[in-house]
């Protein structure tokens, strides 16, 4: 309690230093988009492999849930805060490049796993390596673009996620079909074939991405509270607690929304295969264009919608997010009930579009109300909620299938139950965040007025 009372009412210090050139800023954004694509592409590609992995290792649905969910976050939770603090201390391009390098190493090594235990352990290290990506990316980009120009790059940043979770399925589906034609090869005790080849060849773009991140020119840190020195974690927690009225509902909403959003890449293939009889290549072919269309519409329409609301409300970022989540809920519930796969995909496409509309302003809102000295750590906390609860969503679906319904074919019932529970809770708390966020924006504007879109 004493720490909470001692936390100062902080605001950003004025900064008149020149901003990075447009070329440097957009190079950084482009390379980060590519790295983001590869991080999320891994999840989608692994989802396509999971049925083949299940057959080879004789897995249960709960074990599948562990591999596509918690396996990625156990070490992630351990190293997330230390690596987020590194974002506040060391050059962010170095932190981003190192993280991508280790993700690539462990992802490729997953192709040599001997069974469930070793594969689970390697997927844990993959999650750990990626834990610094989002805090580093958001912090670096916030210092690369002036406040009045951030809305567009933060929206464009979603292209990495969009392309990975839509076009990525098409690419992964064809790659998966291609590697089935590769000859078997023994590396030690491992018979490399099919899905193992896919994990190994994905190392090539991973290493190239790490090099691209390393070549980013580190921008000057801005929006500091004083000296610019990173704050101790205890002080960061005290400040977040002092402003718990705005951070609290944002964190809770993100947690429940992520549980559903991150469950889907791992369960798309089992859902369409078991419910509608589609095969992996067919799933990739149909899934990609329909999801891509919805997410591109969300990418284009999102900034327009936020700018429209910003003319009337100082809480436009969070208000837009809450409205988008409200639209997504009924379509998510309807998707598993559809009589054919195409209609289910259309419903998922609307959910994806609204997710993209919500993502950019939600992420930007955290950057706008958080001082630079604690931005990496607060973003780390925020994304820890996203990843931890997101991974539990995948496991929850597996538990619903095996323990509640009892049959592999009941994956649609498990998804329906999850959609009825998780997204509505997320939507409720996001609406609870609108008023306190607007109050916090007003407080910061009174300290340092700026042309930022709120």
C-alpha cells in the first residue's frame, strides 16, 4: 500500500529532438511486420501439423491442447518481464533480433522431437524466445513515428498478424503438401518426414528476419517522465496499481479475448476436418482468402472508424475496440453452428475483421497512456495476460472435447461453449474501460497537449 501511495502522478516530459526519417521509420515497421508474420505463421503452420503429430505420437485432445497452448507460454511467463525490462534498457533492435534468432533455433529443433515430452519442451523455448517481440516492437515504433502519425503504422503493423492468420494458412497448406513428397531422412534417432521437414525449412526465413531486425536504426526514446532511466519493476507495478481503474479492465478484457483468439489457430484444422471432412490442403485453400478478406476490411476500416470517433470522443481508441468486440460476439457464437464449412468461415471472417479493428487502437491506447521508462514492462504485463490466457483457451477447448463431450467429433460443441463464455466477458470489461481511459487521456492532455488520436 505504501508503494501505491508513493507512486507519483506522472506525465511525459517535453521533447523537441527530431524524429527518425520516414525511410528509417518505415524500414523498421516493414521488418517488424515480417517478423510478426513469422511468429504467428508458426502457430498456424503448427495447427496444420497437429493432426499428423497426433497420429505419430498417439496424442489425446488434451495433449493437443497443451502443445498448441500452454507449451508456448510456460517459459514465456518466466522470462517475459525480464525481457520486457531489457526493452526499456538495451537497444530494442538488438533485443528483437536476439529473440527472433532463438525462436528460429528452437522452432527448427522441434522438427527433431522424439515424442510428446521433448516436443512440449521445445515449444516452451519457442514461446520464451518470442516474449520480447511485441514489447520491443511497440516501444520502438512509438519512438519512430510522431504521435499524430502513429495511427496508420500501428494499423499497418497488424498486417503481420493478418497475413499469417489468413494467407499463412494457404502458404502453410501448400508447404505441408509439398514436404509430404520429401524423402525420409534419418538424423540420429529421428526419422525426418512430413511435418518435421516443414519445421526445419522454416529456419531460413527466420534467420533472415533476425538479420533484418538487427539492421534497424535504434530511435531516441521519447515520452519519458524525467531522466529517461528505466524504472524498477516494483515502481512500475505501483504505478499500474495506482491507475488500476484504467489498466485493470483493459488487462482483464484482453485476457478473456485472447483465450478465444489464440485457441482458434490450433483448432481450425481439427474443427474443419472433423466437422466438415475437409483435408489440410483444402483447409488452407479456403481458409486463407476468406479470412484475409475480412481482416483486410478490418485493417482498412479500423483507422477510419477510430478517426471518426476521435472527432467526438477522447476515448476513441477504447470505444472503437469495445464496439468491434460487441459486433464479433454473435458471429463467433454462430460459426460452429453453421451447416457447412463456407458459412462457418464467413462467420469466422467477420470475427477476424472485428479483431483487427480492435487490435490497433487497443495496443496504441496502452502506448499512449504509459511513460517510456515503463512502456516495455507495462506492455510486457499486458501481453503476458494475452499470452497466458490465450494459451489456456486452446487447452480449455481440448478439455471440453475430452471431459465434457467425450468424442473427437464434438470439437464444434467445445468451440461453441468457449465462444459463449470467453468473448462476452472480454466485451463487458472493454466497455468498463471506456470511461476511465477517457479520464486518463484528459489528465495527460492537461499535462502535455499533443495532436495524438486518443
